[in-house]
C-alpha cells in the first residue's frame, strides 16, 4: 500500500517494520520506517460497508468461516467487510515512545509518559 502525505510517499512494501504493538483484538499496529528514514504508524483494522469498526470491536459476527492452518489463521469475511489500513506519520520522538511502549508491560506506561516529557 502506498500513500502520499504532505508530499512524502509512505510505501508499506518498501518500509521496514521496527516493532508491533499487541492489542489483544483484531487491530494491529506497526511502527515502520521508510528507506529515507521517516517513521510512520500502520494501523490495520476492518471496515463494514465502508465504515471503520471502532477499536476493540469483536469481528466474530462478521466472520463466516474460521480455519486454523499451520502458518496462522485463515478467515473468510462476510460480504461488506474489508481490511482497512491507516498510515500516520510520526516524529522520531513519537516513534521512540511507541517502540518503548510496545515492549513495556502496561503497568509502566504512566511512568514512561513522565520520562518522555
């Protein structure tokens, strides 16, 4: 996926994944870096009939078939459900905070906010 924001092209095919945030839901959030060194957050979620599902929405009622294969999960989505990718550019400082937060248990997130002020 390619998207141009403020004259800068962010390409998920050419970017490098630096870390991933486990959300415990269908939403996935990755910190990525372009070959030129710019950082961005890639949020992968779903939309139903063109409307984005709120974070934490269970997708179970929108899945028709669920099969477990040796290399991961394979799902068949109901009609009108589509994957949705959102790119948000971030500064180097925001990228650093995201990377640290993704690795720390949630217990320390408040402490991290004080350190990054």
